[in-house]
C-alpha cells in the first residue's frame, strides 16, 4: 500500500474505510495509471495533436517536478527514448532503473545551487539537440524550485523572497507570478533555447489546472506582468521586506527597461492528470461502501476558512455520508512549530464540529507525500478526541506534535506524483 502505516491507523471500521478511500485516490494519481492514455509505442496523441515518433531520429525527455522520475519511467516503458535529464527533490530515491537519464536532486520548496545547475544543464542539453529530434517535457508540481535560474538577482535573494511568499500565505499562482518575473527560464523563457520540436505533458498541482502556473509555466507562455508581481508583494506587505534587487528588477520590468515574459505559445502543452483524477476515483470507491457521497472541489484560501466551509457541509449531511474534497488551502506561518496545511485543516475541522453528536472521521493528505515541514503527508482523526488544547499547538503552527500524541499522522513517504491535496469526511 502507499499509506505505510495503514494498519496502525485502521483502529476502527471508519478509519479503515476512510484510509482505503484515500488510498484509491493516491493510486489513481500515479503516472502509470494515466500516461498510457496519451503515449503509445509509435505516437503521442493529445486530442487532434498527434506526434508520430517515427518522424524523428531521436526522442529525448526533459522532466522536472515531484513526479519527474515516475513519469519518465512510464514513458520510457511505452516507447523508445534515447536519453534525457530528470530533476527531482533531494532526498527522493529515484524509481528509474535505467542509466540513460541524468538524474539531478535539487532543492524544494526553496531552490538551491543544484536547482541552478539543473537549469543550466537543461539549457545546454536543449542547445545540443538536432532539428530532427523531439523533446518530451514531463512537468509536475515542484518544478518551480527544482529548476531555478535567477535573473537580475542572486540565488540567495531568490531563496529569501520565495521563503517570504510561502510563509505569508500567498497562493501558488501569486508565488509563481513573482517567480516567473525573477527568472531566466520561467514563464516560457526556457523555450528560447529550444532547437527542435517539442511537446509538454503536465501533471497539475494547481487550482483550475492553469498550465501557466504549474512549475511556473516553464514551457508555457505567461499571462501575468511585472505590475502584477508588484501588486502581490504590496498585498502581502512585502515591499519593505524583500531584497532591494528584487524590487529593482520588478520596477525595471514595469518601466519596460527589461522584456516581459513571453506572451505567445511556442509548443503544445497538455494537462494529463489533475486533482479530480484522484477525487473521481475516491468518489466511485466510496460508493461501494454504501455511502451517500458528495464531492467538494476546489478547496482553497486560508485553512481556517476552508475548515469552516467543510464543517458546515458535514454538519448538514445525513448520517452515512461521505464528503470527498480536494484542492490546496494556504497557511500563514506565525510560529516555529512542525506542521502542514493538511494537519492544520484536520484540527480546525474538528474544532468546528465538536457540538455534532454523530461519529465523524476527518482525514486530509498531500498527494505528494509531504505536508509542510514534516515527514507526514497529513492526518486522520475521529471527533471523539479532545481538541481543547489544539488551539495552543495551532497558534505556533505545531499541529504535527499534537496529532502525533493522538497517533493520527499518515505516512506515505514520497509518492512520486503531485496532484494537490485530497481529503475525506465520514459521518455515521
């Protein structure tokens, strides 16, 4: 099973069912279960766009993101690939069993020197390709930090502004808008180095599946501007906090002293899996247990607000109901504890439903296998636990240690996919 501590957590029937439903969502999100719909031995088919692989002398892969190795492994098993570059987070053991690919372990969620090295190696690799080659870009969430090439600022300055944006509660679209305007490769700029034909297959880890946002739209044109980037910094009161070179570069862009990100598409980009890939599987599987089910998508915004919305749904639901939800809330980090958005969401929901007399099970996990700054991917708890002391833990963003005491942490390790968060509410 993907959930490593399934047996330890399945202490009652509702926990067992909830975990099985989560497991079905995780399984559906593995690349091996959907890539073959698009990639065959002799062609790649994206609707009316068909790439006949026999037309190319060689086919290469450039993959980056949390699913880069698993996507590459599946494509490599389906058709003949000559080689390529694969960039995954440091600490990930690669699932690739062939030496034809160069594997780089880089920084996430904050870029590091290996992230810059990865960007430079990819650029060099693209320049070395011949006109009759094909590049298959395999892109998934996490690519924004894994492949990084700051423009007009230093890596340390890029790291600093990224950390500020993550901790202030900014959404991924907002974070990536700024990343794109501080980069030599994001927002479609990587394709300035492309010498041959190419296609991008993308796993979405963003609300509304905007391809310009996944991995900061490395192979997709950009709709945002330098002015948008400045507005975001102002919105989160970061204009006085970010490094001066960051503001200087953004201002240069506003004044048109440096070029904007590309505004026209150069190659075909296609979303091949989304959060709903997981949710649809969970909904179908939950019905087999006789639950009346409902899907809520997307959940987004501040985690406290999301918890209130979900709590209202489960409170109004009839007994024997299953509410499945997906998306990605945000957390404003004020303390120095251990925790993540899924763990906080579970606790906030439990706080909201304490007066409900029914038996309710709450669970939420990150499909990538990592929640916040912890080794857990999320949590599962029953309404029966006492959450009176949870406020103190939440105040310092220390949900992990509270849930650890309750023995409700869920562990998967790296899943080698990334389709945002999935969760479930069961009511008896």
